[in-house]
């Protein structure tokens, strides 16, 4: 499982799965029936982000997750002021989107992504 605090969980009901995001910098796909982690979504690898970069080291956490209606796409709000768009069907990230502040909540509709971002005072 995760190696640090869990910040968010979203249901992927059509597949009897859940996606969780953690302070450890990963999101994980879980099978409801077995309770086992079936996939680790490493939001800091392979997308316009070099491993060990200043952005990753300063705020690697995954703080929020949203899914589209088909439950085939997830958006993961990450520390370091970014969101990672993930194809759950392909099991791979497809894009990283910069934000003005760390995302606290995200939604994904056919019209686009909406994110609520905030900086601590």
C-alpha cells in the first residue's frame, strides 16, 4: 500500500475499483473484492517531469483525484502545482497541466477539467 498519509479516494464502481492518492507521491488502483493494490500510478515519472526534479522533491504528494463519467480517465491533483491526466484503460499518464497553486479538488467532465487550487496563508 501507500507509504504515507492518504489524501483522497475516488470510486471506479464500474470496475469494482478505487483510486487513492497519498503523501508518498503515488496514486494506487485498488480491487474492492480482494482489497489488493493492482497498479501504482506514478504521477512523477515519464511526463515532462524528470525524476528527482525540484518540483517533485518539494511537493510530491497527490492530494485529489477526479474521474470522468466513463471512469476511463482520472485527473490527479499533485503538489508542485500540477495535475496529471491518466488513462486508466492504457495504464499510463497522457498529460501534465500546470496550475497556479496546489490543486485541492478536481472534476473531469466532457467539457474539460475544473480544479480548485489554494496556497496556505
